[in-house]
C-alpha cells in the first residue's frame, strides 16, 4: 500500500518531496513500529489458543487494545506536539518543511495504532479474507485522495490524504471486528476513551507551550524546548488519565495494570 503511495508521490512531486514524506512518516509512526508491532506479535499465539472461545478472545482483545491506547496514542500525539523542536534538534533546520507532515501523520499513526490489533484477531479466527477486504478498501480510497491532495496542497496534501483515509476506514474495520467478536461500541470505547481524552488535552497544552516559545534559532534552544514540552506533556497526560480513571470508579484496565507494576517495582 505505502509503496504504491511512494510511487505516486515520487512521480508527481519528485525525489525531494518523497524524501521529506519518508522521513516524516518514519518519525510519526515510531509508536506503531516500535511499540505496537511487538505487542501484536506477542499476543497472536494467545489469540490463536483461545480463538474458539469468543468471550475469552473478546476479553483479551479489549485488554490489549486498552494497553495500546494507553501508550501508543499519547506517544503519537506527543510527537505531533513536539514536532517542530524534535525535527530541528534531530534533523536540523533544513528539514523544517517536514514538521507539518510529521504533525498530520502522527495523528494518522495514532488512529492506525488503535486498529493494528484487529489483524491478529482475524488471522486467529481463520478469517484473513477480512484483512484482504479492508486492505483493498484502503487502497481504493487512498490513491484517489492522494491525487486530490497533491493537486490541492502539494506535499501537505499527501499527509492529509493519509489521515482522511484512516478516519474513513476506521468505522469499516471496527464494524467487521464488532461483528466477529460481538462487541458493542460502548464496550469498545470503555477501555480507550480515557487515554484518548488525555492525549487530546495533552496535545492542546503542549501546542500552546510550543507557541509561547516562538521560533527556534539553535539546537540548544530546541533541546530546552523539547525537554519542557515532553515533561509538561507527560505530567498533563498522567494527571488527566488518573483523574478520569478515579472519576469512572477505577475500572479494571491499563491504568490498574500500570499502577500495580509500578508498586511492585517500588516494593
């Protein structure tokens, strides 16, 4: 899928734009490639063992998705918030054109991270054709939107095309999943709404602080700004998630597992 997108970008916008897109895509999707992919590989054997027990498989899927939302969503959203300082510090001022791409593609990565866990489920229950159908729908919507995005907004239009396709295809993917595992929308949202809310507020706080900092002139300033943004973002996310978890009655979920792990390590 992405190779076909690279072909379109390179053909219509040239090698420089393709390079900018490639760098931005790699940075913005680090949470998916470095955090979510290993989780999905690890849980697949467990899914396969309980594939015949729909209730157990549903429970396992919801727990894994809750954990993915707790770590991958704030990580991806955080990358969007600190994009300017991170790109300046890691790549230099010559790559600042990639900032807007990183910001948009980071949200694309967050949406994708929440859905990557569906693939192992489909394979475990012996229905890989669902993956084929959803992938075909994805390609058929991505390529036309890429052409529209490039004609309207050049390279930033590419990033927006990826994000719009992710938003359009998410309901389709989740509809298949809800049917196969007999999951209600309320049950699906119960384990992910707190980290999503926390990540959204965190992005707002980090973006505002970044705006107050203003332009970046050197690497020392970029490092300072990045440190402040990361710290403020982490504190905001943790505080809001814990507060919403307590207000929700402290249900079983990723928050409880993380706190139990921390307590064990401290002990």
